[in-house]
């Protein structure tokens, strides 16, 4: 599926900002299942300096500095992306028993496996703990195939947790999410990652977008979409399999990948440090517009849930992605 | 001491030496001075002979002299846990630790190789990561360590140096082998203390140092400077090199200021720097000045709140991007703290083979990494004899022998939960070296801190370094926090070496500069406050002195009690009810006054004011002369360590003493600091504070006084030290109009408001302004306003003050109030014009 994606962010400050340095991870990365056209980036006021680079995790990062006094900063990124239906794993893909996968991950000297082991370790937002291991162990029963257990964990998070954009912020501890059984897409992805790492498995955080479909009979609303987040689990020797606990599915053509890392801290879409500014307000809008007619309707469940989420997230000024 | 462990006493010519009479070292150990045969090692003999000639008593005298010199030079080590925040004095043992030139050459070769290895390892870890991908290093050891900074990945162009400065902790075991206890790659401290130790000891023990055949340190520091300058990508002929310090609260701030001075670098804090147009700039009074090279003494994770720790206030936003752009060079490169990971010791021999194709020459202390299952089982099985360390920064360790059952179980649980975060070591007893103790030499375990600096393609190793008394468990920082003792480490040379000081040499062409416009704005701000604090301290001390004096007179004669009330009011002391018996009242008041003089907790008291003065003074250490600094150290003793059991009389004497020292401090600054921008801020601070206090004093004496009249007028004259001036000029009884002329209108009397305003106007007019506007700045307008109000005052209307004339009194009130208005705005105006670009950046909430 081909998409035109527009991600617009605006900060308005109560007093002038004399200088700001920023990093944006808003340019989608190229993958075997995702081809990216040119991105158009518009930053107002015009940055004195900008530079693109590839970070440690292979993501595209845009650094820019605004040196003129300003009270409003707007960052708008428009990209054309084609997502193919060839992600390496499907719901019925075979996988070894999870204990065997874990052992292989930790003992094999293959370079990919060695690199994947960094995603078992604690990261800024996700630390292993017995509570997460206990929650996961229901799904990860002895000898169960890795991906079957993962799909079950994905389903349980989806079913046992309430999507609630008013409950959490970026700073809400994961233990609280587990205790209250509430959160948004970012929390669910972090939670699943914590569960897997607590079992000694490797998991990474993926940030991106999800195409949302309007309720039947209604026109598509421009700008009603939002950033999205899911996770990927490492299958030794086979690669990374993606799961979206918010929608109880495996990401497909509707999931557009921006960046991945150990957790949200590695892939925050926009961050900055400024001098001056006072208090500020934030506006975010995301638009994922399909560029071709749909041959077959996509998975109805996923799309419907996503539409609700997007509407709620917009209502909550979309300070955090779902 | 039993026969088994007790020592063999020397049977040579030194057997009778009283210095060595008590020197008993463990028989199983290695002593630096005595060989196993029980004889003095040959390279120690000339030293012992010289020490013997001096004798124990004289050595103790010299030791006291060493500590005195350290005290007056202000050589300190700050501790975080000291409630008063006053720094600890650096302790130095006068007996050097000797090493032969041959042994050092081989040691230096090992250190040089380790430095190259670490540089190659950093280049690999932040580049291709072959050491991880090919299995020479377990990924957990690197990726779980907070010193590995993914943001620094490929931040330096290929071929760039990652490690410029290298520090190493070394110790010798009973087998005589030197081993590395820790590699310091971040911003190794100690080179400055090493140099200061050498300089102070050479002053206190000239006969020992003058012609000693020891390798000198100056050429090493010269290399440090050349290497730093050589890193500049811009201005290669005259690069701007700065030393980035976390500030005066850093435990080793003394060293930062010392090295900046010795190497002629600008001493800067994060907020002095800004990244614009991809380059790093120093904010100065004259505008932004480009920075080419940063000698970094801030932990790398704190250096850039954009890409590293977002909560850091010590860093510079955008710094890492400026590094990537190649516009600024940092020593050591950001990301180097990953090396300070004790687990790496296990893998260095193999890494040395793989990365350098060489055998590792200098071994590390034997280390087991618990991330490896077989090593973990060894550690758990031998926990009782091992020392377990966390690989994380902070140096936490557990001594197996000291663990009780419960804490042992807890430790095992922690290791098993995250084994990759732990290592274990079995530190052997360290070699012993002689230390002076009560006029005798006694053996104490020692560790060494060595240093290397990049030079050309390799590294130059400092011939010597810092020795310290240590059990081998604590890091240098931790040991110093506990008040450790350091020693000078000598490397012997075949012939006497000339003593060279870097300070006396010039290096190539230098651009003469004089105007001081390159003064960092923050430094100007601090000099301004240094002036304000010194005057505030002086004013309060003078008020207290008068109050103590009146209290003492009151003891004999009741007449002055009333004026004491007004003084108490000026000091913000609640006047006790008259109902109290005079005796009780005396003691209450005395206690209140003493609190302000000695209580470190009393708000507005002398200790707090002095702490403010000292804190500000330390941030501008490099702008004060050494003599001024010695006076501050002496004042610190007087104010923060007053004699106990102080009465009112002793308190008054102490205050007089303080006033003189403080006057000497300000006077020396006037005589020593060049009268350019920095000094002007100091002077403006002083006179602004003084004029505000003088106006307050006038209000107190002539307007708000509860008990107006002669005694209070007298107080005004004594506080301002103008009694004799008054007498000489008027030869009459006190008259308020005359006092007002002397202390308000006189533009030639430094204690008079007129002079103070005149001086403020002169210096404010000479301040350099960032913009070249033809109009008067806000601060110029304010001071002009104040001076004009004074000059246009209706002096006639004030002439009848003594007659209780309401007209005169109202006129004075009006005048004093009118003067205060512009003066109270002046401080803010100065801040806005000259210090405001020192604004602190903050993080934008991420989304």
C-alpha cells in the first residue's frame, strides 16, 4: 500500500526562545518491506543549521538548530511511503520452543545474535522485574513455540488492558501500567518488551504510524491519525517478528515504520533543548492518506480499534502516541 | 607483632638510624624501601642519608611547613558530605616514593601500550564494533554499562583520537609485580595535585629536591599543552582551549583552577558555552568567542542535554553535534567512560592481541567476570576471600570477609539476578612504603596513580605521579573523600635534573590582550557578587563590632543601652523585653550577637556571608592574586573555626581582626588585579553594596531611630571609621548637619555616598557593552539619576536637623528614599546588560 504521510508538530511559547537545538526521528527508515520516497521537511522559523545522519540503531535523525528569536516552532514532515506485504513473519510462522530460542540467543556466536542480545538488557524506560516475568509466564508455558507464546501475550495485553489516553504520560512507570491495567500504545509496547526481557528474550520498540479507517459511511478525517508504537521480538537465526498489542495483530501493510530502538527514549519523534520560552503548548497532527484504491478491505478489527484510538488521542491533544 | 610477620631490621650502616628504628613491615610482603634480604634497596640510600641528616624532629617541622604551604595555597579536596561545604585540606606526606629509572622505563612502556589499546578499543566500540561482533567482548559488558553512549556512535571521523589523557591506578603485590587496579579514561584527575605536591615539597625540603637526580614533571605538562593545542581544527596558530569544569562544587575544583592557570586555558562551566552555527562559543562580555578545543572535566553523560542526559545542567546543548561537524575537539572524547568498567580487565589480553597484534605488557589485577557462568561459579564458591565489585560507575564493592550471613545471601541474589553487572577480584596485600609518623618512618600500603598524554601517534607517560596510602579497595576519589594522604612519586634519573617551571617560559608568539572583553559573562557576574559579599560581610562585621562594644560598655554604665537597641534593629535581632533582669538581658543579647558571629546556621550571620564570599571567590579563583587567596584562607580560619568559649570582649577583638583582613583582601585586589573589566565588576559590586548600606545607616540614625541623639551619631562615625576625620575637620561636638556633609555629600570621602556614587558612575561608564549604541545604557542612566538627585539636593533644608526640625527630617527622608529607588534597580540593570546571556537552557518536553 502507498501512503502520503504528514506529521505536523507546533510548539507555542509564552515568551521568546533565543536558541534551540533539536533532534527529529520523523523520517521513515527503509526496510525490506518498506520503501520510502523523498521527505519534505518544513521547519518554521528556518533553522540556521540542519544535518541528517543515521543513528546507532540505523534510524534516520534530523538535527536542526533555530537561532532566531521565536515564539512558535513548527515542524512539518511529508513523506511518501510504500509498505509491502512481505514482512518476514506471519501468524502461523513456525518457531522453536521459547526456552530453546533463549538458549540459542545467549550461546550462539553469530554476529546478529550477539547484537540482538543488547535488546535483552534494561533500557531507560524498560527494566526487567519478577512482576513482568510472572505476567508473561502464563503465555510462555514450558516448551511452547516462541511465536505462539508471543501471540498469546499480545492477545492478553490487548484483552486484559484498557486503552486509556488520560491515565498515563511518558513518565508513568511500567509497574503502574501493569497494576492498573491501563495505558496507551507506548505503554503496551513497553510492557510486552519488559515481559520478554524478564524471560531473557530480546525485544525492541518500534515507532511509526497506523492507517486508520473511518467508521463505515463516514468520510476520512484529515489529521485525525496519530503516532503509533509496537514491538518486535527476536527469533534466533530468523530475524525480528513484529507484534502490535494495542490492536492484537501482527503489523502489516497498514503499519508504517519510522524508527526502532531499545525503547521510546531511543526513538522520540522530536526532542529539543531551548533557551528561554517560558511555558509552552503543543499541537500535533498526523495524517496517513492512502494513495491507491484498496483491493480487499483490511483486517476490520485492527482498523476499527485504531480509529477509536486516533479519535481519543486527538482529543487528548495527542501528547503521547497511542 | 609476632616473629613470623615482624621484620628484619637492616644490618647495614643504617641500622642505627633513629628514623628507621620502628620500621617493621610484614615479612611476607613487598617493601619499596627494604629488599627481601633485609637491606635497604640501593636507590633509597641517598634519600635516607639526607633524611637522617635532617633528623626526625626537623622532618616533622618540615611536614608542618608542607601542610601550612598547602593551606595558604588553598590546596583542597571538596567533600559532598560536609554540611558546611568547606573543603578538606589536601594531605601530603613529605617522604617521596622512589622508583628506579629502569623499572619506570618498563612500566612506562606498559602504560603507553595500554593507552594505545584503550584508544583502539574506543574507536572500535564507537565504530565497527568488531570486538563485540567477533566475540572478543561479551555484548552485556558493554551495552549494560551506562558509560556506553549510543549517541556517540561514529561521532569522530575515522582515524581521530578517542583517548588523549589516560590515568591508571597501579599497585605492587608481594611478588613485586606492578598491576593495574583501574583504567581512567574519562577525565583523569590528579596531574595538578601531583604538580602541586612536587612544588610544595620542593619549597619545604629544598635540600632534598634542589639537585635530586629525579625526573622532572614540567615537560609532561608541556606535552599536555602542545597536544591540546594540536587538536584544534580551526585557528591552528592561536587556538582557544578551554577547561570545562562542573564548577566549584566538584571535589577536585582546586585542580581544575590550578591546571587552567598552569596551562593557560580559560576555565569555563557549561553555562559559559553555547553552540551556534555548529560551533562552540564562549559567552564573554565582548560577545561570543569561538572555542577550538575543550579539556573536559565533566563526566561525558552530562555534557549534552540534547543527546545525553537530558537533566544535566552542566553541559552544553548541541555539543555532540558540534563534535560530529568537526568544529570542536574534546579531550577525552565523549563516550570514553565505557572504559571505566572493571569487567574489561578480563578481556584486555585478548583485545590487545586482536586490536594491536601485541601481547599485553602490563597485567591487570586478576578479575573474574560473573557474566561468564564458569567464572561466576568460581566467584560464588570463593566469595569469602574475594572482593565483589559492581561494574557500574560509583565503585561500589563488597568485601567477602566482612559479609554477615544475611548480606552475603543478598549479594548472591543480586549477582544471580544480573550476573553481567558484577566482577570479583582478590586484591593481594599491597607493597609498603615509608611514611613519616611522629618523627619516625613507618611502612604503609601504597598505590600509584600514573598519567599518560597523547603525543604524535603514541603516548608520553608522566615520569612519576601521585602515590597514596591505600588499602587498594577505594578509588582515588573515594579515598580522598575519606581524607587520604598522598605522596610524591619520584622516578630517579642518572644525573641531577634542572627544575623547570612552565610558568616561566613563553611558547611561541602570543597575542597581547588587555581590555578584558574576553571575560566570561559568568565570571563578571561572580566578580560583581564577590564585591557585594565582601562589603556585606564588612558592613555586618562593623555593626557587630559596635554592638559588642556597646554591650561591654553597658556592663559598666547604663547610658548607652538605648543606642544598642537601634544597633540590634539594624542587625535584625529582636530586642528582648525590658522586664528581664539586666544580667539576664546581657546574656541574652550576648548570645544573640555571638550567634551572628559564629553560628554557621544563623541567616545573615558572618559564617553564612563568608561562605557566600568564599563560594563566589572560588569560581573566580584565577582572577585573584595568590596573596588575596591566602587572606581568604586566613579569614576562613577566623570565621569558620573561631576559638571556643568566646565572650563579648574576645568577639569584639575577633571582629576587629576580621575587618582588617577583609580590608586587606579588598585592598590587595585593588593593588593586584589589573583595573580592567573584571576588576570593575568587583569594584561596582563593592560600592553598590556600600552605598546601599550607608543609606540604611543614615535612615537608622536620623529617621527611624528609637533613641535618636548623640550616642547613635557616634556609632555612625565609628562604623564608617570617620570619627577622626570628623574631629579633624570640625573640632567640635557632633552635629548632624556636619555628619551629613561628611558622609552624604562629600565626593572625596570613600565612606560618603557622594564619593560612592561618583565612583560607581565612573566605573559603570567604563564597562564594555555588547552593543555599540550611542545612547546611555540603563545602568548609566540609573547611576546618573542617583548622582544628580544627590547633587541637586536642597542642602539648606537639611541644615536644621539637630533642632528636631520636622522640615529637615522630612527632607532627609525624601532624599534618602529618592536615592534608593534608582540604586535598587541598578543591580538588575547590570545583570540584564552584562550577565543575562548566561541564561540556562532547558529541555523541551518530548512528545
